[in-house]
C-alpha cells in the first residue's frame, strides 16, 4: 500500500506578493522514500513543505499524492501529517493524552484510543513515560512525543520542518537514527526539511538540493556528493574543492588529494595555511601558488606519518579521473 503513495510536484510555484519563494519545481518522491529538502536559509524549503501539507496555497502547478491532485484538499484530507516542534505539545496533558488527542477529536472511545496511543508510544520508545506531562520530559523525549502525535492519524506522508534543530548534537544524532528506524518500520514517505547537508546525507533516500526557489539537484546522497551538478552543490555539500582547469569548472574531493614535499610532477604547488585535527582525519587548508584556496583531508595515520606545519611548501597530487566537471553557476 505504502509503495503507491508517491508525492509529485508538477511545476509548483509559490508567490508571496511579488516574492517568488518557490519557482516552478518538479519533483517525484516515491512511496516509502525518506526525502530531505536541503538548502540554505530562504531557498523555499518550508514553503514547499507547507504547500504539500496544505497549510499554504499553491500559486501555480499541481501537487499529487498517491496520483490524486490535492491542491484544493484541506490538510486533514491529504493523508499527510506535520510533525510540529515539541513546544506545540499541550502542557497540561500527559504524554498518553497528548498522543491520543486527535483520536479524542474523532470520537474514538477512550479504551481504544489509549490502546492505540500506547502502541504509538512504544514505536517511539516512550511507553515508560506515558503518565508524564511535557515539562517532566527532556527535549529529545518531547520530540518523540510530538512525532508519535503526528503519526497517530496514520498519515501516508509525514512532513518534518527542521525537526532536530533545537536538540543538542548528541540528542540530534540519536533522534536522527530513531527517525530513520521509524520511517523504515512504517514504510511511509517522510519529507524532512533541513539546512544540514550532514543530516540529509545520513537520512535521505532522495536528497533535494534547493537554491533560490529552484531545485538544483535531486538524487541519492551518494550520487549528489560524488557527482555534484553545479559548483554551488559541491560547495554546499562540503568536502570538495572547486577550481578552474583548462577554462572549465571542476570539482575535486578533498580526500582525493595526496600531499608530498615538492615533487616535480605535482598538479599544484601550495603553502599550508592551517591544520585542523578532526580525530579520524586531518583537514589541511592550502593556498596554491596560483592564488586558489584548497583543502586536503588526510586519514589521521597518513597525516601523522609525515605531518606538516603552517607555512610548509607542499605539492598536491590527484588522479585525473577524480576531477569532475560541473556547471560554473555558483
Ligand atoms: P526556507 O525554509 O528554505 O528557509 P522559506 O520557504 O521559509 O525558506 O522562504 C522562502 C522565501 O519566501 C524567503 O525569501 C522568505 O522570506 C519568503 N517568505 C516565506 N514565508 C513568507 C510569507 N508568509 N510572506 C512573505 N514572504 C515569505
Ligand atoms: Mg524554513
């Protein structure tokens, strides 16, 4: 069933007055996929999500869910649910009643709604906290309750707008893994807005990189990381050098560069600007003699076999097949 719940956007635009927040985007998310909308602040991620949810009208184009046009349907009739931030929980209701709230509104009898809410709390590993009110829960626990509440309506598409941004890095990592587990277990579409490329790479089956209201590239994270379509995507994803070679723009992964001390056959010569220890790897910032800023990422052990200091002259080497041509647009 879940497999048929494709979400399709066909030439969808959103205008606020004369501001074109979303500019004619086409996107197909297949049933069961975890999709991340990714891009810098103001690129149109939340507007896109709110149009899918039905909280914002579509200015132009069509939105289809399970092959049915939903432009004119109210949010409750779309089979979507939005996971709101944890502060939207009812402070005076305990965890179980917060989660069961939508069922109460639908007139589901008490015993039945408590049973279904408990099932949902179990799914998000919060069954032991059913009797607590939100103030007695940590931020991460409140987030799980908010997730359980959103899932209670049995949506075929769950929409999440920067759901992890309020959590500390440790909790964020844990909650990220939980989201992925729950999405797999339910087999429904998750559409998750984030400005973190790390989050999108960790979670997404389909990552969608947006810029200025448009989709610049959509695909599996590994494909986007290894074959960025534009210089902007390479820079936004990180871990790449963007350079000009023979009049064309190319990208080169920072971990594809080898450093030595002045061989004649080097691809570039540079001075070490800065060395940053990152645990499993070492990040070496470089200023080339042609005036470019570049970076090399070396495995920790490789680096410490022959470490460099700021000011050292180095030679850069790479395999020609590691150069990847991109559109110059930044
Ligand atoms: P993102 O979620 O990627 O940060 P948004 O979708 O929130 O981006 O916003 C995209 C653009 O639309 C921005 O320029 C923003 O200022 C504008 N915008 C968003 N919501 C409104 C609104 N309700 N009224 C007017 N402009 C808006
Ligand atoms: Mg936003």
